[in-house]
C-alpha cells in the first residue's frame, strides 16, 4: 500500500502544475534558441527585419532537435553529479549513526513510521539554522542539516524539520526543483551569451562588422532584430526565475503540513520556524541551494523574487489549520555568546573547590580544605592516619 502524507488533493494538483511548469521551461529554452538564431542572422546579413525573421525561423527549426538533445544531456549530467556539486559548494559530508546518533535516530524513526526509504544524512559545518533535501531518486536522496540547527533545536523541533524535508522528498518537490534549476541554468547561460554578443557587436551604436547583403528590397533591420532578440532573452530569463520561485514557494505550506502529519506536533514545527527565522542564511550557498532550504532569508525587490512564503504566513497557516500555538518571535543567543567561555565553577562534586585565590600560601598541617566534610568522612588533612597499606600509610580510621 502506498503511503502518502500532506494535503493529498493539493499535492496531486501541485504535481500537475509542476509538470506544466517544467514543460514551460523547455518552451523557454526554445525561445532562447530562436533569440540566438535571430541575433546570429542580424550579425551576418544586412537585410530587412522581415527577411531576418524568416531566416531565423529556418535556423530555429534546424536547431530544435539539437537544443532538445543538449538540454536532455544537461539534465542527465545534473542527474548524476548534482549532489557532488552541492556538497562541494556547501561543504556537506555524510554521517553515520555512530557519528550522529541523535539525528540519525530521529530520521530513522520517521522513515520507519511511514515505510519510507531512509535518505542519506549529511552535516554542514555552519552556525546558520537551516536544512535542505536534494536528490533525483531514492538512491540519491539526502537531507543536509547544519551544525547550528542541531545545537539549537530541541528533539521535537529537529524532528519537525526532518519531517518537513521528508515531505519535500515524498511529494517530488526535490526532484522537480533540481530539474527546474538545471533548465534555468541553461537559460541563464544562453542569456548571458546573447547579451554579450549584443553589446560587443557594436550594432547597438550603429557600428559593427561588415555584413553581407541578404535582401535587396530593404536593409537596416539588424538593429531591430537584435533588440527583439534581447527582449526575448530578458523575458525568458525573468520567467524562468519566476517559475523556479513558484515551484519552491507553493510547496513550503505543503511541507509544513506534511511535517505536522508525520509528527502530530504542530507546536514543534512552529517553534522550529521561529528559531530558524532570520538565522538561515548559508554563506557558502548560492541562490539555487537556498531555494531548497527550510527558509530562505535572502529577500528581493518587493518580495517578487522571494523563494519562500514569509515565516509569519507559514506559522499563521499552522495555527489556523493545525491548531498550533505561536509563541511569537524568539530571541536566541548569538554564536559568539553561546560559545563564550564561562568562569570556572568554585563548586566541586562535594562542595566548594580550591581556587587560585585560596592558594595564597602554604596550608597548615591542621587546616581544613574548603568544602567541609568529604564523602569519606572528615577532611583527609585532619583525620588521623591508619595502619600502613601496601603503598604506605592509608588515610583515616580503622583498617
């Protein structure tokens, strides 16, 4: 029997929308191909705009199979090596039960409760509070958790975060987001290439290299063709970014709900979000990795390019639909304060211990050490010596 968790109806609808968005990303890749073809024709021929558009259309038809093959190859490479690239960027490393027994047990218990194949467990040496899941299939799936998160969150809160990431894996969010990021990377690459060609060609300023005559009925269309190409590139690039953000943004509510269904503890998820709030920026991670995290504190203009809903909106949803309680923003000590050395205690296991200030001079033979009676009776300095033992006189009392 297949196990499912989260909001089932929304998950199915979200998967259909995600597939449609990915098809749209392939469409944007084809738009980039046409823009590149149009720019190439404009740099080659001195002709009218209509003639250049027809030539670019013919080039596009011939290039579509190669563009499809190249995009598929790009995805295949990402399918095999994306996890290594992510680990290289973040410094994440795999751990075992012996190295992280607390974290391992929490994740294993969640997986066993739902019959889920346990993903690999990885640690990132960072004081930031965050976690993310990656992978394209059950053999590759992994969850990476920062050291800061492990040290700051209680067991129930850490379990809620692991449940959040497991929901991302189970719902297919991780796979789709990786594919979207890969395809968007292709678009960004071609966008930069075409823009560079545009500005370096000199056509923008009326110059440029000498071009062949392509249409005797008109000329002067090259500049307009390049402007159209740049407009197509800019549109495709912006839409690809928005699509990536839509894939991430719409899934965070479902992952929060899935975590609550797994753990039966909405308060733990709320507390985890409150502690993570504003403390999740991974300095070594790029924007693509931050999109996969529990929270992405990097904000853009007017929230248009935010990859995650605001923490407050997610908590409000948990309070409204899961019955959780919101404690409000939580103040946590800074990493420097948390690791600052403290004054050594003057209390030993059986009372006050001798400190440097006490040792101002030699002790008298009859002096009593601080702390009063010791667990074996009076202070050994005042108790009479007993009969000799195998290594000399023993301390105190009868043999």
